[in-house]
C-alpha cells in the first residue's frame, strides 16, 4: 500500500523549530532509499523516495531563507555587469 505525499508549505512556526541537523539526516535517508529502490527497480517506491527527498529539501531551503544563515543575506546591490551611463 502506497501513501501519497501532500505538498504543503511549512508554517513560520514550524520553520522556527526546524532542526537542520535532523533535516539533513532525513534528506540523506531519502537519498539512500532513492538509490535502493532505483537499483531494485521498484518504480512506485522510487517515486515516493524522490518525492520525500524533494519535500525535505524544500523544507530545508524554506528554513534557510527565513530562519537560517540565508535569512541575513539580501539580494546584491546593483548589477556589476550593467553598463555605466555617462
């Protein structure tokens, strides 16, 4: 029996309590499952493993951008490749 993963955005409160070490461990476990099911040629479980990995990665990125180290970095100021007007 397979279960369908729900796509959802984590809430701000969930992101504030996100554990990046645990998240990284979960991502590694999903990657291991992906490799195992690919080798076993079990397409249903492979799909689930890939979906889980992508969901976990999206949660990490959301945490990084809002509460993690990436939250303090804004967009670069100005375009260094833009031509100067004289």
